């Protein structure tokens, strides 16, 4: 799966202090293969966490957990940790995440690329906006048997209480034009129409994903003209996005009728500089995204220490939800998957900590006094 995430200025442009860059890479396909890296490309600056428009709502949970309640006056919110995985199609990784999340009572969000529900031989059924039929930057889902197997394990994911969102379909990032950053609302409409058509087709084959529960997603490479993309998201009944970047950990805010759960740019203690807290960005910061595992365990420890540092800053500060964006990958010898799984195992069992889905955090926020949420948003960003 192709991903362009954000990298800090120290990595991409040594003489520019406040410019972020987007890096291109082939995301791991369902069989965890890795493609060729692309060049750094500039994208829009960070957005400010200022709310605008009415907050969209989601149905209340049928059986709410004990933490799903209104806070008492003066009470601190739980420290939410949101684990999300772009692409969400690797059985090998779900086979590790499912038992671990059950053990530590965690829910995670898989952001599914719709083309992974379509067999290679049927790729001509998909046409990316502005692209030729049967072309996807990340390929398709393998054999028809691969699709049948994927439907079965995604049903296990749903049965365990995890969330499936969208990572859209063809994953066209800057340089693969027309890229998602240039799409009009009509083109986003076509992409989302096809995503839900692929879900409906998979439902005919046994997938138990209710389209109404696909409530948000992350755009490919964190790219998009939001004035064009957000109207399409709203018209397709999405209520959240998690593609923007803010400095530090901040509370979700409403932008143009959608909840925005921004990706945090954080300090990596071992490097002494800021990086967007996503696996590819961390990989690029560590070694230029070279397929080199480095000294045994070193990269995993650096990423794990970063997670721990960010968690402590949020827990002791504004208690804003900590968004961790990852892929199911074996980059750098599996260092980033190992780090995120180790962190899940240790953090989700801590007192006053809840590892939840985006929908669950929205359900919790709906129970709170809006004035209290506004007060939380006015707190300084959690900076590690």
C-alpha cells in the first residue's frame, strides 16, 4: 500500500524550520511486499485545532463499557490511545493483533483499502478518478481465494469489536496524477461510491461489514484539498477524518462538519527532532526508509521510547487522544510492527487508559458537557 506521510523539516529541508514534507513509499501489500520509494514532495502546512461547524453524531453503543459515561465535575478524562492501521489487509498481522488486543481489552481501527476486496483478475471493475480502468497504485487483492480468506478474517475483526474505516481505493499520491490532493468533490464522490460498491460486493460474498459503520478514514499520503474532499465525505455519511497533522497531541475538533483526529508531530528522543508519529515517517527519520533493520532491536526501542514519551506527556497534560498511525508492514525487519504491538501490550492495561476506536471516542465525547470539551481543547498541546 502506497503511503506518503509527513516528515519533519530536519529530515527533508535542513534550512527550513517550519516546512513539512511528504514522503512517498509503497505500502506493504497484503502479502507484505515492499515497492520502490519516491522522492520527497511538499504538502500543505499543519492545520490549527480550531473547531468549526456542528459536531456530527454517531449512534450510542448497544452495550457501553464502564468507561463510557459522562465525567463528574473536576474529573479527568481517560487517556485514550487510538491504534489505526492503513490498508488493513494482512492476515499475518491481524493474527498477531487480534489475540493481543483481546488480552489487553483493546479495540483498534483498520482503515481498509477497498481494492483489497477485489481480485487481481477483476481489477478492471475499478477505475480511479482520472486513471485508466484496472489501475491502482497499490494493486489489488490477489486471487479469488485470497479474497474469500480476507472476508473471513475481516469478519473475525468485526466480531471482536474492532472498527473498519476507509483508506479509500487506488492510493494515488502526489506524483501519480491526478493525485488525491488535486481531486474535485465529484472525483472524491466517485472514489467513495466505488469503495462502498466494493464493500457491497464483498457483503454478497459473506463480509459482515455494515456500510453504515464505516464512519471515517485516512486519505492516502495524508493528502487532500479539504474544501473538495470534506463535502464528499459528509455526503457519504462519514463523520470523522484522521489525515491532518498538528504539533503535539491535541483533542479532536470539528472542521467543516467532520470530526478531525489529527496525527501528532512529536519529538523522537533518540533523534532530538520532531517527526509525524506514523511508522513510515519514523522509518524515514531513522535511516531514510532503507530496507536495513539496523542494530538488533534498536529501531523498535527508539519507536517504543517515543510512544512512551508521548503517552506520558498526554497523560500528565491535556489527556488528548493519542493517535498512532501504522501499516501492517515488516519495514526495517518488522521494527515498527514490533514497537506498536509492544506498546499496545503495555499501555492498554494501565489505569485510566482506554485503547479505543475512533467511533468509541466520538460516542464518549457525545456524553460530555460541550463546555468541558471546549475547555479541554483550549489546553496546550501535549508536547513530549
